[in-house]
């Protein structure tokens, strides 16, 4: 899956948690926002450095890893 390349793991960023493109935005944060009822457009407005593909990548990563299941 191409989008999964947007997820990075670096022990020096956010304690090694999966992040979006090396930013200090974790997959867990994105998933939590979606689970709380925020729409994708809302998240993109709150965090303008994110892109639609980042949210898709976070969902894909969470689904594939099973960590957030």
C-alpha cells in the first residue's frame, strides 16, 4: 500500500510511536480524532500541515497493524 510509506517510526520522535511523515503527529492522535467524531475536513483545518493522504495512511496503518483494533 503506497500510503503506508507516509508513516514513520523514529525513536527520537514521539518516543518511537508511529507518526505521520516524521512530524510530531501520531497515528493514534489521528485515529482518536476520527473516533471522536471529527470529520477529515475538520482535522485538516485544525492541522494544516496534514494532507488527506496522511489520514488515509493513518487508517491503513491502524487497520494493518491491529494495534488500534
